[in-house]
């Protein structure tokens, strides 16, 4: 049997303790409990607005939902909660800062949607007010930056003009007498119409301010195409203050780092990126030259070892093996050296990065597969890797294992 709860969340907006009674406690989702109260100050999720938070007898409120005419308050079902929550009198405390936050956002959304409709004729199809994201989807393929700026300016003017926000209940009032921005839900017995004087009429069950001046300021953060419509991100009230403070702090860090005035950090970043790109290009050329020098040293070593081969037939059967370990080079540099040398020698090159505990093997001799000897030596020291007939790469957990592998290859 449904148990009706008196809804007091539209009038109660403070963090002052409020008395109510628990009528029933039921098992809830995720092993939590659902509490039914005789009256509640907690707004249940609806109209695109998240539910309130707070506490019941000190037990944190996890969620509030209205289902089949009942308002269900989700709380933890732990032992501590069980001791505090029993049928009978309880104390409710509302998280008033969260409520205010979403009330400002919701009223700002109504004003923004109403002004967009007036200026462009485009309807707001959906909205989302979350803990991190706050967006509306407008039924228009795109909106230019100039149009968005004009909308934002019109919203700012409406906020400054301090238009009253009022609520109409239908019945007793006639819903058809209002120029609604969207159609009301057909299932509701009483339609709640929220009016922002001169700007918007919309059916809504959410919480709203008393006037547009209380919004403070609304900022459009950006717009993007979404499913053939335009998704607009916005921010209001204290969220905008916190965002502005964060952006200013980060901009000041950039300003000091680049040694440019705060007003010129955009140009400063562009100049810095251009200089960085030029420096990276020069560095790449120098790295290639350094790799070539080291590759030539390898080629000389390969030539000496080839001349020292006593058995000419054995030398023809398998390539000369050249092993080199680079203490201060990363594997990327080692690969550059190996690729440069591989093009100019038939030798089997086994090059190691002591820094990364990795190695790479190269060989361009036709018909020779380097995998059997390299893989056998690697696995004997607990290494891991893989590759093909002319290139093989692997790694070790310790320098001792890498050194032992290199010694094994030389044998």
C-alpha cells in the first residue's frame, strides 16, 4: 500500500534540524535501506535535477527517489544505521549548500532556455545538472560564437533586471492560459508551472529561486554538435566563482612561467609552442647525427671482428656478432643507432640500454634468422621479448641478467 509523504522541500531550504517520523524501513538496492517518512524536506530526483543530500538521525542520505507515489530515502543498512533508524521520531538535516547550488543552476537553466527560445526559436530538448557537468541540448544544428555571446549577454541583463520567479499550480489555475515553453506531463494531477517574468513559462517539479538576481551570473562555457543538435555547457553562481578562481590561479602560474603579462598569456603560449617545436626539430637532427656517429663506431668494430675471423667458411655461414652496451642511453636512442648501422653491415648487432634494461638485435644478412641464438640467450637469463628474423627486442628485470645475456651472446 502506498504511503503518502507530505512534501515540504519547496519551502524548507535551510540546514536547521527538522522533525519527522519514520513510517517504514524496507530493504533497498545495493544492500542499503529505504526509509519512508511522514513528511520530508529532501527533494527527490526529478525534472533533470539530482536529489538532495543530508542526514536522517545522523545517518547520511545516499539518494531520494519518488516511485509509485512514494518518496523513498536511501540510507546505509549497516549496524550503526540500524541503531539510529527505527520507526518513530527522527531528525532531518538538509545539505543546504548542495540544494542552493542546484537551485541556482536550475533557475539559470530556465532563464537560459527561455532566452534561447526567444532569440532563435530553438527549443531546449533535454538538460542535465550533475555534480560536474551542466548542459542543455538545443534543437538547432549549430550556434555561432557570436550568437552564444549575444545569448549570454541577454541572460546577464535579465539577471540584473531582477525578474521575479513565481510558481503556478494547475489546478486551481488553468494550464492552457500560460505560454508554455514545453508541454506538461500528461500523468500529473497537478501541474507546477514555473514563471520567470517576461522570460519563461515552463512546467517543472524542480526547486527554483525567488528572483533572477539570486542567480548572480551565468557563463556559457562552450557548445558542440550532439545528435543533430547543439549541446551547451554552462555554469552559474558559486560554481562560476570557484571556476574563475581556479582559472585565474592557473593563468597566473602560466604568466609567471612565461614572463608575460596575464593579459598576454595566449600569445605567450603560442610563441612558446613555436619555439619548442623549432627546438625539438633541431634536437631530432642532433640526435640523428649522434646516432650516425655511434653507428659508424659499430661499423668499425664489426669490420675489425670480421677481419679477425680465422675460419673463412664459418664467417660465411653466420654473420659476425657485435655486442654493445650503452649506459646512459634509452632504448629509443639504441634503436636509432641500430637502424642506422643495420643498413651498412651484414653483422648481427646486439645493442643494450642499461638505463631501461632492454636490448635490440638487428641483422640484414639474407637467409639468416637471428631469433634462435638471441632468444635462447635471453630466456636463459629470464628475459622476455620477441621479434622476427631480422629484428628482435627484449627486456630484463635486473642489470645483472642483462649483462649475463650480453656475455652469453658474445660466446
